[in-house]
C-alpha cells in the first residue's frame, strides 16, 4: 500500500513539476532530487574480465601481457606508485553518462548513488586509516563549483568510520589531461601534488578516491606524493576505468603478433 501511495504521490508531483530522466528521457514517476529514474540508476554493471593485472587491476583479453607474477608491463617497470587499484565498472555506456551528468552537468545529488558503486568495488576485508579524495587546484574547483572526488569520497569514508582527510593538495594548475599521451600526462603532472602535515600520513593505509582511471597518471602522481610522505600503503579507488580490451581485440584480429612476457622490463610485442 505504501509503495502504491508513493507512486501516486510521484505522479502527482510530476504533473506539477514535470521532468524527464536525463538518461532514458522517460517521465520521472518518483519524487527524488536525482533527475535519473531508478531503472537507469541500476544499469551500470561491475567490470568483469578473466585476466587482470594483480597490482593496477587493468583487464586483459588473455594473459599474454602478464608475467609469472600476474603483473602488466607498467607495473613490472615500477611506474605504478599505488599498491593496488579498484574500479567499479568500465567507462562506457550508462556509467559514463552518469559520470558526465554528475561531473559536467553538475548534478551533485548523483554523488550518493555513485558512491554506492565505489563501495561495491572494494573487497570486504580491506581496512584503511585515511580516506583521501583526489584534490583539485583551487582555480579548477572554483570553475566547476565542487570537487567531484570529495562528494564521492565522503560516503565511502563514512563506511569506514572516518572523515575525509585533506592532507593532499594540488599545488600547481595543470592543463587538461585529455588528448595527452601517457608520457605527456606524467610530465604535465610532475611536481603538482604536495602533502600537508606528512606526520599524519606516515605509516598509514590510504584509500585514494577519484572518478575515472584513464591511464592512471594522475593517481600515480598523487600516490607518489603520499609514498614520499611515508604512507605504508596506497590503494586507488575509482568509479570507472577506460577499458582497452577492445583495442587489444582489434589489434590481434588485424594480424598483430604477441609474445608472452616472463621477465621484468620486457615489453609486449
């Protein structure tokens, strides 16, 4: 009976204040501050793959890019400063649309349902001492009006009975990472992070939160600053990551040849 009353109330509300779901564009029938229908909010699915890098959790079509320790080329060459990385889903489809609506459409109320996806991505047996959101330079935050990583991170920190720590800061304004190569991204981010009160970081297990894992350059630069402050462990957590398995399949089907790599420093050919 209560659910029936809720549906009637929602329909009446939308007759007065009509709105459509920002994803499927169907009329909203529930009273909510989130302009996305429950059906569309339930569409994003966890990232699945048979083969993952043990450290950065990059998914692969098969195990050819992985060595005997299940590490990919980037992790073997010690370019990763975080200890492990977790992502809920692939940066495509409904999840990508929700992130864009939240981040660029400035629908801040999406932070709560999106943060639930973040919590689903973490193994239940993990514990942390500090939860830190990826900081934005004050100028970029002023332009956007909010830091999306902070909004996502607060409910996650609450799950562990912690407040969101503010020890990491962005000390240099950098140009947008989009369109840059991995090397250019690393150069763009060099020296852009600093740690305040490093004594609070030393020996701590850190959970570092951001919205999207593209190449991981930003997360690595931030994690490097935390490790320089003697953090014991840094785990990265993002809503979505760019899934490059489509490129792998296209490259293989076009006649590309690969060789299984078993020693550190050996690239994939």
